[in-house]
């Protein structure tokens, strides 16, 4: 009888703790401004409008590489609220590892679920600090870009980047995969420097440099088909605007593949976030009208946006005691697939040395053919 009473009491205590934990919880979301990533910002503010009693939102600085302490302080401020049970950081720029480590070790907030999407820091560092890391399959994207360039008959593949990005393990691995695959197809691989938008020139200066450089590249390789790729989000608009005006220029994928990544701003289209297929059809029509429908591609799913929406579903489930601890990959995959509107399967990141990171989850989709959306 005593054992039964003890068991009942233990269960009652567990239920009361779970109920207290779920009562009045908050989910904090950190994104960039619209100049850094419009779809992430939209996803977060939309959730804030829908769940004002649950969601807290803030943005990291546009010049985040030189204002790391500001980003860290904002994340620490989230964790200073005892009702915050999850932090979702997309894109997880510099400062994520330091902030998450402080939250866990210095603040003792091991009750907070820490999610990092599109991480800018090395996998070994961010996966040790965050509970869950979400990223598109960078290396797979490298293969895809080169494959598309080959399918299009391109003879040159130009890769734009800058020193800060080329210090990231995953971006370098993507570039190397792109280069090796391109050269295997007999495509000339060209690395070209562009300004860092977080540097002195700022975003506008970096965009202007890319707009000026692409016509020069096309003159240099006159008569050849040239595929372009850039590692920076904010430069996709300039890349898209320049490429559409060059008949032999091709654009395989944005750095964060999505039907919203730069296209609407670049071409003056309405960003219909609630109608993804409609957005793709509008984009396909525009490209077709400009004789470019067979020169552009992307993924059908807005990856960064779905990281926030899927992460939010999972964060709520965690706070309500529905997940098996912080890292319940099966439950997370369910949440992510519901947010994405299609079945998504994660793969785990494996670095060049063969080390696997169980909580560093990759997402990969096939590139689309815009011509399919004209029917």
C-alpha cells in the first residue's frame, strides 16, 4: 500500500511540475532585419501576431560581425525572463555559441531549449552549445549548383564570397564540393571576391559591386554560358537583378534555397508568404516574360521560414512536456514536416574527419524547374 501511495504521489508531483512548466511559457525568436532575411523576419513577426502572449521577437544588428556583443546581450536578455522556455535563433550568426554557453553555464538555464538555424559558426562549436541545430545541406547544395550548371550547358561557374564566409567550415566544404563537381564536368570554376556587406561598404556598396562585376564577367567570357553563385543572403538581390539582364547568365540556387530569397525584392513582385505555390508561379511568369525561365532555379520550400515555424511548434510541445526531452528528432521532424507542408527527412552532419553530430540536422530538397509552373 505504501509503495502504491508513493507511486501515486510521484506521478502527481510529475504532473504538477509538467503543468507548472507549461503554464505561461514564452518562446523567444531572434532573426535578422528585413535587409538580412525577409522571410525569417516575416515568419517571426507573423507568429508574434498570432501568439502575442507566447512569442517574444528581436533582431540582431545588420553589422552583426562587428556587433557580436549586441547579439549576445539580446539573447541573454531573452534568457533573463524565467518564463522563456525556448530560444529560436535564425539565422544563428556570430555570437550564438557564446550566448548559448553563457545561458547554460553562467545563468544555469538548462531548462531552456536552444535552437540554432542556419548557423554561422563551426559545427563542433554550435552543436556543443545548442540543443538543436538546423541547416540546409550545404555540401549537397554545392553538388546541386554544379549539376545544374552542367545541365544548362554552362562552361563557367563563378563563385562569389569574401574572407569572413570562407572561414566557415560548411561554406568551404560547399565550395570545394561545387568546384570538384564542376571541374569533373569540364566546367571552369572561378572564385571571385566581393565586398562583405558587414564591412565598410555596407550592404548597398556590396550590392553595387556585384551589379557592376557581373557584366564584366560576361564580357570576359563572351559567348559562353556562365552560372553564378554567391554565399551571402543580402547579395542575392543584386545577383538576380544582374543575371536576368544577361542572356548567357544562369542562377542555380540562392545561398539559402527558397522561392522568397531575394526574388520578390529583385523583381518587384509581391511576397505572398501564405501561398508558396502562387509565389513560385508568379516568379515563373516573370522569368518567362524576361526570357529567363530556363536560367533560374531554387527549392520549392522556404527553408529558413520553415525552421522558425517548425521550431516554434516543437518549442511549444517541449514546454508542454510532449517531447522526449530536448532532442526528440522524430517529434521535431513531425513538426517541421507540418510547417513545411510536405514530408521532410533530416540527415546528420558529418565533417571531413568523419565525426557525426547527432543534433546538427540537415535539410535537402531537389531544385525546381520554373517551366513546370507555367502550365
